């Protein structure tokens, strides 16, 4: 009986966490993403620089005025 109650509690705790993750506000998700990208850029500056160069190249190519 005790093991069943413990299993139900842990299941409820997991459901609570997953519902909190689904209710995360878009602004908070954006801040988390920016924090992750900054951390990634600090750890891998060459890769981050190449991504920025590539994105800038494609945007410049597609947005040219002629």
C-alpha cells in the first residue's frame, strides 16, 4: 500500500512539473533561449561566429535592393 502511494505521489509530481513547463510564458522561453545561446557562444566562439556570418550572408543575399 505504501509503495502505491509513493508511486502516485511521484507520478503527480512529474505531472505538475510537465504542466508547469507547458505553461511557461513565451517571454520567459525567449530569455532562456538567449541565455542558452550566449552560453553556447562563450563555449564555442568559432562556431557561433560562422553561424552569424552564414545567416548574415543569406539575409544580405536575399534582401538586396536590386
